[in-house]
C-alpha cells in the first residue's frame, strides 16, 4: 500500500477493455444484491432449482414435500402471518417437542387460512420447528392446484387410517373438526363453535395414546365476513357455499384481499390420553365426553381472548 | 411388493428428463387421442388414468412375515429403467447439471472480478 499510488491505479493496471469493465460492474452488482457470500448463495439456489427440475427430492407417503414447504410455500405465506395478521402466539410450550400429538382447533374465515397460519405458528415459534401435518376435507383434494399444494404442504385426507398412521409415526397432527360448518358460518355466528363431527379425531388420539392439544384461534373470523351464500351457484359447482362478503364479489379480485384482523393463536395445556388404554377408543360415552371437554376448553379460551383483544384490527 | 420410498408422477417425469404439461383430466383424453393419431405417443386413456391415480403400498407384512427386503429403492429402480429405456430427454439431469455448473462458474467469475476491482480501489 504505497501512499503515492494514484486512486485510479486499478484502472491503469487493467487498461480499458469495455467488456471487462461491464463484467466487473456486474460482479459488484451481484455482490451488493446478494451480500458478501454471493457465490455460495447462488450455488445453493441453483442446486435447489436443479434438484426440483430433475425430480431429485423426496416426498413422504402422504405426499408431504418438506423441502418445497420450507423453501417455497412457507416463505410465500409468512408475510401474511407477520405483517398482515400480526399473529401473536401463546402457550407454544404446550405443543410437545417430539412424539405424536393431536392439535385440535376452531375453524373459521370462509377460506381455511387459519390452518396455514397455525402451521406457520407451530413451525416458526416452536424451538423444535415442527411441521404440522394437517387433516383436510375431501373437497380440498378435489380442487385443481389446491389439491396438489395441500398434499405437498403436509395435508392429508381427514380419515381414521391416515390420522392413526400419522400419529403412530410420531407426527404432530392438526385437525379442525368443525369443518365447513365452521369456516362457512355467517359472520353473526362468529366465535360460536359448531358441532365437532362425530369425535373421530378423539378416537384416533385415544387409540394411539397421543395427547390432545386444544388450540384457539382468534382473528380468522373477521378476514372474510360471510354475509351471504349464492346457493344455486354453490349447488351447480358442487361447493358447500359460494361466499358473499362485504367486498366479494363486488370488488372482483380485490375482494379476495382478506381484512387485516389482529390474530391470537393460543395453544392450551395438552390433555393426555395414554392412560385411557386403546379399548377406550371404542367407548362412545368416553369419546363423547372427551370431545366435549376439548370443545368447551376452546370455546372458553376464545371468549377470554376476545375480551382481551378489544379491537378487531389492533 | 414395493421398494422403499414414494415417487410422484411429476417426479418420475422429471427424473426421466421430460418436460411436463399439466392438463385438465377432460382435455387429456382428447389431447391423448391426437397424440396417438400423430404417432407421438402410444399410451391408452386407461394407462393415463392408472398413472394419475396415486397409490402407495404398505410393505410392513412383506418385511415382517415374508422377511423380504428389496435391494433397491423405488427411485433407484426407476432410474435404472430410465437409463435403459429413455435416455436423453430434453431436461436430462446431466444437461441440467451442466447448465447449473456453467451459471455457478459464471457468477463466481463475476463476483471475483468485482472483488478485484474493490481490492484495487483499496490499494
């Protein structure tokens, strides 16, 4: 480092080849855009694209594609979670760090965005970064595009066989037992839990000895306030409902933007089922009682969270 | 009988190095018959249905009762088939890797040039 060296020494050393100049500039651009470790990041990204293009990746027997979920699907949903709904998560320590567990949550919001948010909440807030394996309605698997995305992001059909197989293999399974009765209820019925199916999810948990984690979601009810249903069209399309909200279909595609409600997701204390024994899964009274207990827990938590939240949007 | 691991149809197409074009199921039979008439394809609508209906095989009993363990995984067996029957697809994995290496090399060259320029300005 000689003091006398003129500042344009580099230019003197490599005399004007315009192509080199352009390449050097490009190099600097790449480095400023991607940071100092640009080389390795570009290589990493390209290798990901190559693996996708050549089919060099693995899916599990339910079609869950972990790499695609972590690197593409979740990053697409995350801004909605962080900045639009500003999801606040409570009681994440109630979700077991390992082993099977059945997460049971309330369902609302016209379109099941609440399941996506719960998936992100579990993965991002839990130290074990667990993947929530969700149980979906058969409609989800009849819709083009949606069906593929649901499978790849870890959803499978809500049936006993799949549920028990997932729990047996020690997965964290999420279920929204209200189904369409829950997401498709009118805005006036918000936060009133609907019927919890026939308690099939409780039987599955008892049979596999997996604890049940009640999960209460506040905020999803307000994203698309359902004020009407175009019944003839719904029947024609074979859908449970065709929603009418204050913005949809009046504003067209713009009406699909969800309202930015403030969300709270609370995970409650797990209810153990391993002491009940496998036979208890076939005892209708016990299953009914346990289903009711889970439902009541979620309902009471919802009311408590609502009084605490105050305003819908803040 | 089945090997270990699941292979999706889309994944199989990619591993064979062929481009894929998703079609609605109703259109696929029409397009399929055009392709057959033009002698570009030789699969029947039944085969298409068979392939697009996913299935998995529970191999627990094969292992525990029959005591049989397959030597190859599903992916390995499929890759061997591809090697033997239909190499040189448009998106052949080796071709993709060549492209990847070319771009990585190019970027490395660019960033090292940018670095040299910065280094020069410091000195």
